[in-house]
């Protein structure tokens, strides 16, 4: 075991010694159409019996992908069409500052209805906005637009982003977006997981938030697949480590 895996295992042991359960969850983004990478993702989830929250792009999704999902997969809403509407100088976002709020919320509600119909019982009305970005001013209005949950990136400030809107974020991005656009590396990835666990243990992060692993099947290189397999093999069955289904995390089902 190398140093990165060793310090990850040590942190899990600290939780165990303290009599506390570690909660992990797994979100994968950008599903829309069937392709070999998605098939490989679903096979991995099934083989390792790991609950998967699949963030699907509503307006691009075809009904075929939902036929391939087994019982361990929940469907979250990945924005509406994943189009970058950022103005010059704005960071990538589907929800730019200039868009009238009513238009954005209508777009979200229409997309939610489409995805709910396609995904059926697997659908959770949880919004995972593309690039993890959403205007904060929309949060109080999301519940009225039919959403019960929100998932972004980084330690959440509170269990509810707004009344009626549970928030559970991801904290460990497997991809090095600004560099190779491939695997971020065991060292960086495991260190990010340890950082969130330590912050929760020491009271610097909200203690009840499950630590989320974020993958993007479409850009996985072999190193990402190998890492995920090892993560699930080791941390799925480790004593005191739980991977709750996302319905439970978001208090929906
Ligand atoms: Zn995305």
C-alpha cells in the first residue's frame, strides 16, 4: 500500500476508533446517451454493488439509457441542456447572471418533468447543476419548482440549502480538469477525501454530510477506472464505512 492509500486507511481507522461511521456517496455526471463508457460505469456499479447517483442531462437524454439501469442506480438532474451560457468573463455556467430568474426556473421545471417521466421511479428531484454552478438567488425558489435536493461541489454550509431543499455535495473530483483532463492521481484524490473527513472530524465542516466522489464517465482514462475499482473494493466493505443510497441522503426515499 502506498502512502496515499495508507493515509486514507489511517483516516478511516480514526473514525472507526472514535466509534463513528464514515459515509461516502458516488455521483457521476453527464449521462445522456448509451455509450461504452456509460456501460462500463454501470457494470462497475453493479459488480461492486456500489449505489450510483447518475446525473443525467434532461433534454439530451434518450429513453434507452434508463432501460440499462439496475436497482442500485438513482437518477439526478444535471441542469437542463448543459449549454454554457456564460457571458464573456463569467465562469462556465448554464445559469448566467444575465438570464431572467423566471426563465431559468421555468427551464429547470420543464426539464425536471421530462426527466422524471423518462427515469420513472429512479428519478430523484435533485439538481446537480453543470459545472456545479447555480445562482444563489435561485435556491429559495427551487423547492417551488419541484426540487427536493441540490448537489454541488465542496463542503456544504448547512444540511438545507433553502427550506425544503436538502444539500449533499461532492468533495473529491477524480478528473484533473485544468491539467491533463485525465485522472487527477491517487495522491490528490485520496488527499481530498481525507481533507473532508478530517474537516468533519474536527468540526470545521458540517459533520453529517456524506463525502462525495465525483466521476465523469465520458472522460475516464484507464487510471480512473482502476482507481474506482480499487476504491470500491477496499472502501465498500471496510468496517464502519457506509455508502447510503442517494434517496436516503436527500431524505426522499
Ligand atoms: Zn456536466
